[in-house]
């Protein structure tokens, strides 16, 4: 089910409905905390809402939960520390 909420977040982001995207991203993160794409999509919503600090916090939380965050530039997953 977490894939569904993550994909819903992606759709909301494409529609520029970022607050609704955040709600879907949080549901996906709650259901599977180590799925990196949910954190990336959540951060994308925050960036479009100009909440850059929150975007950074979300990505750091994803890394702390051992989630592989997709790399936007080439589609590869980020390296874990």
C-alpha cells in the first residue's frame, strides 16, 4: 500500500497540489519508513512550498532510516553512509 501513497504524492506534485502531496507522502513513510522514494517526493513537495529546511530534514530522516534516496540527476540511488 505504501507504493500507492508514494505514487499519489508524485501525482499531486505533478498537479502542483503540494500540500496534498505531503499528506500522501507521510502516509507512505508511516507504512514503510525505509522506502526512499517517499522521502524524495515529500522533500520535493516541501521545496515547491519553499520550505527548504523541512525538505532537508525529510531527506536526513530518510537517510537515518536507511532509505535509499533516489538521485534526481541520473536515477541512481544514493550511497549510504
